[in-house]
């Protein structure tokens, strides 16, 4: 496998507006998890996938949810794999490290609004939780995935 995107959800695929609108959407009959993901922000990650041919590995705590892959598929995002689930808190960089030791990749990018990435900071595109992922973040991620 060549390129991987480690994907967080909260603060990447949703933003302040998503959280404000979620109760209303939920009340209108939209499933709870669907109400907490923003379609427009997902389309930015779809563009990243399309332009780099990278696979998505879910690193968000959402990965413990049983239906998370179906939820993301609803938004056009195909999840290839997930980082390992631990019972106690681990910095996300360590969870990503565990996955990387078992899977061979040429290059990877981490999309996350947090920065507990340890040795992998040079791979991080840190999003702003208020806005979620932006076009500028996508450009930066493309650059990281395309660098030698
Ligand atoms: Mg987050």
C-alpha cells in the first residue's frame, strides 16, 4: 500500500456549525451520528483521496462505534482500516505507530485537530476544530503525500 490518510472525525469532518445544527437535524429525524458529520467537509477529504489515491485509516475515537464505516460510506468516504483500539488512553501518535509497525506504507498524512502525534508531527495537518478541514489543509496534505 502506498499512501495512507489517518483520519480523525471531530474537528475535521465537523465544526462549530455542525454541533450547533445537530440537535435540530436529529429532531428532524436524521440519525444521531449522521447529524454530527458535515457533508461539505467530507467532500474535501474525498477530493484528497481522489487526488492522491490514498487509503483512509480511521484514527478517531469514533472507530469504536460499530457502524462507523457505514456512516462514513454514506458520506462517500471508504474506510480501509482502523488504528488499534486500546482500553486506556494512548496518545494518538502511539496508536498510529502501532498500526504503522504492522502495515507497510510509502507515505502518510495525519488529519487531526489535536497534536499528540509524538514522532509523526511532520506528517500532521492540524485542523482548526472551529472550522474543520479547509481547502488549505487539503493542499497541505496533498503536499505531504506527494513529497519523497
Ligand atoms: Mg478530533
